[in-house]
C-alpha cells in the first residue's frame, strides 16, 4: 500500500500537479460583452490568474443583465459567481417584484463576496448650456437614451424633481451623445456607469462640461445610495460631485466552498491596487461598500474580512 502511494505521488510530481492546491475554476457571469462591467470581469479574471500563477481560473460569461444572473442561481451548481445590485438579491429571497411567483429555495443560498464599482448617475451638461443645478435643466434638450438603467433613472428624476414636460428629450442613441453635445444638438446627456465613465471623460476633454451635483434632499427622495465623485475625476471638475448610485456586488452561493470563497476574496482585495492602475474605476471600491450588502456574506469571505479587521453587520453572518 505504501509503495502504491509513493508511486501516485511520484506520478503527480512528474506531471507537475500539486497535491496541496488543485486548479480552481470559477464561472464569473457579468453583463453584456459591450459593457464596462464585462470589461471589469475580464480585468478581475486576468489579474487573479496572474497573481495565483494560474491556480485560480475565472471564465467570464456574458449575460443579458443582473436579473438573469440572479435567476440562474436556481439551476447553477459549483463555483458560480455573478454580479448584481444587492436589492435584487433581497427581492429574490423575498419573492417580490420581478421574482413574485417565481421563487426558488436556492435564492436563500446566495452569499456576497466583494463589492465592485457602482452604477453612478451622471447628469452631463455642456458648459455653454449654463446649467449648474438640476432645476436649470428646464427648457434644455437632454439625451436619456433608452433601455438602460441610466435612461429609466434619468426619466424618474426629471419627474420626481418637477421637470416633467419642461425638458425636451432628444431622440438620439446614447452612443452618439458626445458628438451630439459637440455639435449643439443637445445641451446634455444622462449616463450611468462606473466612474470615471469613458463617455464623460471624452465629453469633458473635448467640449467642456458640468456634471451636476444633486442636493442631499434630492438624493434622499431618489431612494438611492449617495456617492461622491472626487474633484479632479474629470477635466475641469474643481469640486466634488454629489450624485446617486446603485451598488453592485459580486455574489456566489453556498455551493462554493469556504476555502475557494476565502481565496477568491483575498485575491481580489490583494490585487485591487493593480486593478486600479489598469482602470481608475477600481479606485473607488472600498470595504466600506460592504455596508450596501443587505443579505448574508459567504463564510469564506467573512473569514478574510475578519482577518483584516473589517467590521461586519449582524445580518452579514
């Protein structure tokens, strides 16, 4: 029996296979391949593969959106990691809204791992428009786009803050926002994405823009999470911008072992500096954003957070 074990160990060594750490494969489901969130997934996968010498491999899957990512928990097994706003996980567990009548016991097994950049609302106005506060939008031509979180959220704010019927909505695709702003077709556009947003960077550098701050009262009435875009994020931005955001978190399920969840969470935070060097939107991610998680955190992730002294809420455990 001892000779057999020695033979197996020798064969493992011969083929370069480590007994102590088998290769871990994880499915990471993010967003449409054209979105910044898909790009973030690619960045995470590449950085973690390099930092673990290939011991941890993330396969990026495209998705049609956050709701789909949550719904797939009903059938997924193994190391399934996905991104979604915390509110959708809570709705799934409570069988409310789009999950009403479509509950599944597996939803209660969803566990948070780590936050990623939030969807951040930007109300981007040309300098020429003279718009400095939200009420100045009255009489202006705004591009909202369609079918996106930013479009629906922008329309909500226009109505909520008393400007319905007072703002002209441009019928232009959001992908054409910067050219339309340059040639004066529109006075501004609304976009939601992680900051710094590429289209806002382009507009600020080429045209000159004001990104509008919202008051604390407006943010409270929006029922969204307050977020500060630091001064200097965009060209010509000399002060902080107060706006709203929709937090986004990477989740797994209890199918993921404590060891894998621990290693993945540790690898993410250990390499967040490198991620920030590659793309500035990672620099806004901190452990403070775990306060946006309204459900449980994976026990493996909890182990790591406790090691580095992060205080978690009772409902996280």
